[in-house]
């Protein structure tokens, strides 16, 4: 028998990982333009070659049409016949059916070995799943794949949440950094048309609440504490000068002490000249005695470090250990790293007026006018190498 070759793209690591999923059912959240649909096509092509019967679902007919064209061009050498832009049958016994989810009543039990649902979160409801479920349960060895970017706290979010800890399902979540073709330039170009919350949803593949806030409100219920512990295992200070951007920005100084896997923060959010600010930092350093003081040094702010050390020399005091941090990358990416710590209650803030303000900035991020506090907290976590609680 003649050998037939089909040319395929080399998959990325995350795509390989999803392809070799150990459970019959899988849900994939990934960034816009990350490579979800290409991966779905690969699955459909493998199914065709192996003689399986597969259903491809997409939100609209146009979307299925595009995939019909692409798949059929790839598997051309083994195509036996096609039907109305809706079905591909191969000499290997494979069948690939395309349907849109707009009319779930038409998606009836057809005995599919595999159902692939692309852009699942963008369907108006999960009704198609209800129609398909009986066949998938009855067919021995049948599989289901749902791939999508999130679309807020909608029905798909509920669907996802119910399956995260279900042993029959595997859930995957990959942000743009996993897809090498999404270079910084491309991400920047995509980002230009997005709000901060859209960026989190579309590029970081994160669920955003309707209100637009990044973090769940309940994370903040028990965040403020009446007093700081007496002793700490680690002690650090961070300073976000926030100059040169918006006039409305605050300067944020924070002390962070670690005790039993909890980070306790005392913060000052102020608007003052650098001289007064440096004195305030010095006062805080004298009362908390941190191992290091971290200064954000992007833009021209680095120059302040020498003014700060001069203050110590003039007072005849030993200069504390200073670390300059150039906060790289997008603010949303950095701040979103705080989520696991917040979810596990590992961040506590001293209940002062500035502490309350800082917690407010974090609760409303990225909608709040100011975000100096969340940025400063990220600096503390990075410089302490503070670990997530298991
Ligand atoms: N493994 C890969 N190798 C090379 N290019 C890829 C790979 N995966 C995806 N791409 C390319 O990335 C772009 C977006 O892929 P696509 O699957 O349409 O993304 P999504 O469905 O997540 O929006 C396409 O141009 C696609 O060819
Ligand atoms: Mg796609």
C-alpha cells in the first residue's frame, strides 16, 4: 500500500500536553491567538486518520466553514467524499462533522467518538452540552474537548468550576507567554486595543467578573489586621515612587514581614517631595529594621537612591542594603500574580488609613485610579521570594 504523507505544524509544549491528556474529557483555556484552534484541527486530523467519527462545534456557521476548508486542505490525500461544507469522510473510515451551536436541538445523538467544541465560552448557553452528553456517556471510549478564551463569569465559568476537581476531566489554562509566536511586539499590538481587564481575559486567559475587577471581593474580607506581629522570620521594604507617570499617583512605601507563611504589610501612601519621602522611608526602616530596601528604578527614579543614601551618610548612620528593581513587564501580569496569595489569605495589611486605601486599590484593580499599592506588594513578594502556601 502506498504511503501518504500529511504535513503538520510542530506543536508547542502546551499543545502536546493537551493532546496527550490522560482523561476522556478536557477543557482548555488559552490566550487569544494562542493556538487553540490549530490544536483542535490537529485533534480532528488525527481522528480522521485513525478512522474516528468526530463532531466540530463552533459558535457560528462561518467559523465551522473556515475550519472545514483548512482541515480538508490538509487531509486532501485521504478524502473519500465531502458533503456540503459540513462533512469530511476519509478512506481510513474517518468522519468529521461540522455544526454551529446556534441550534442545539439539531445536535442530536449521532454516536460521536469525539466532540471538539471551539470557543466554548462564547456560546450563548451550554445547551449543546446537554444534548450531547447522553451520547458521550453511552459511547465507550468517547472523548470531549472544549477550547476557549474566557468570557467573564458566565455559564462557561460555572461549567469550568464544576470540573476543575472532577477526576474524569482535565482542565488546562495557558497564558500568551506559552505561545512563542506571540512575540512582545505582537502582544503589544494586540494590547493597544484592550482595556486592562480585557488583557487579563484575552491574553492571560483569566476569568474577569462583570464588574471588571480582577480579584474576588471576598479575598479582602479579612485582609486588614489590628496590629503587626512582634517578630518576623523575614523582613523587607519596598518603595514604589510612581513618579513621571500620572500626577494623581501616590508614592507607596511598604514594610513586609513574613511569619508562618503570612506576609504582614505596613504601608504609607503619600504625595510628597522626594526629600520628605526619603525621611519617611528612613523612619520606617529604623522602626522595622528590614534586611533590604527595594527601590523601583525604572524611568529616572533610580537617581533617588543616591539622595537616599546621602541622608544616612549625613546622619552618620550605616546605609541599609538597597536593591534596585526595574519592574519589567505589564502591570496587569505582575499584579495578577498576587491572586494565589490572596486566595490563600497569605497577605495581611495593618489597618491604618493608608492600609485601607491600599486594600481598596487592590480590590478594585484594574479599575481603580491608582495602583501603587498592588505594585509595591508584588515587589515585596518577588524580593522576599515569598512562596505560595501549598
Ligand atoms: N504550534 C504552532 N506552530 C506555529 N504556529 C502556530 C502554532 N499554533 C498556532 N500557531 C499560529 O498562531 C496563530 C493563532 O492560532 P489559532 O489556533 O488560530 O489561535 P486561537 O484559536 O487560540 O486564537 C495562527 O496563525 C497559527 O497558525
Ligand atoms: Mg480560534
